[in-house]
C-alpha cells in the first residue's frame, strides 16, 4: 500500500522534509538567542536610565571607552560651555525624521578637563557648507545632566567619517578626535544633555533611547518551532491521501466487469 514512498518523487519529498525539520528547529533557537540578547540590552538601558545621576568623572576619564553597562547612565557635570570650539554633527534626524545637525559643545570642567556635550538637534537651513545659527547655551558656570554615550564609530553606526568637510562640521562624535582638535584632555565618550532644558526648546533635546522589539523575536521563535512540528504532520497527511487515492484506483481496476446477457 505504501510502496509509492520508494518512488523518486516521494524519496525527494521525504528528504526535503527531514532536512527542513532540524533547520526550522535551529532557526527557532537562533530567534530565542536574539530574544535573550535584546531583552538583556533593554534591561541594561532601563537600569541605566532609572539609576541615580552620578558625577561624570566617576564613570569616564580621558581615553576611557564607555562600556555597555555605563552607556545611558545619567551623569552630572559642572563647568562652562566653550562655544568658541563648538561644532555640528551632519546628517542627523530628529524624532520626525527631519534631517539636520546635532550641536556638540565642549564643556570645560573645573579641573580643565573637557566633556563633550550633545546639546540636541537643529534643522538644516540654507547652505550646507556654512555653519548654522546655533542657540547659545547657558553662560557662566553651569551644572548639566545627561545620558553618557560611547564614542561613535563607522563600524557601529554605519556612518562614513568623510574628510574635507566644511569648517566646524563633523560626521561622528569621537572623543579622541576632538581631543586632538582641541588640544585638551577630553573625557571618553560624550553626554546627551537632558537638563537644563534649552530656552525656546531649541536645540531639540534628544529623546530617550527606544527599546528593541524583543517580543517579536519570541514570536518568531514559536513560529519556527510550529513550522517544524507542522512539516512531518503535513508529510503524513499527504502520504495518507496518496495511499487512499491509490487504493481507490486499485479497487476500481480489480472490480469484475459485467458480462453481456446471453441472447
């Protein structure tokens, strides 16, 4: 009854079925790994954002590489904004996906070290080669609060660090490059300012980092494992259907034919 399983067509179908099952199971485990990774990163961000602010020099120093556990941690710093060495970061978008600049202003601490502060986003208006009009930060000695971020790199951001840019414009925020430009001891990483809020809401402050969609990976994990379970079931259903059809065909061929009546 099931000799058809040895035909070329069914041997190929069976081999494909046997191949698909472990592949789909492995894809489910891969999505499980992605879910766990994303959940862990989301938890790190949540913990960092909810932590009490600490002085910035407790977490970073000149030449320091900001770690995953330090990123987004709220920090405070007291010093003076150095607008004379302010630069803008090209091709940055706001929450509405409008293209403009981020404003990066050196913040000179009491001991002379420099903290890079991303004060927020401004729109790109007029010539792309001219330095845009940037609202002034608070004058004099100021205390700021912000989220600590790691230096930007092309590998991590996908942004190419183009050379030959207009004066006072950069592509990536990198403390080592800014230290060479400023000739000063610059703390590793930079800070996205959250307080005090700017007058007139400009520059637009950068919003909190969004969470990665970890539940989506969990759903994909379940989906792949359901597929893996459905494949042998589907193979069995097809085999039973084929067997029934062949049985009906055989019964029809073996049924006795009616003899014509004698005259």
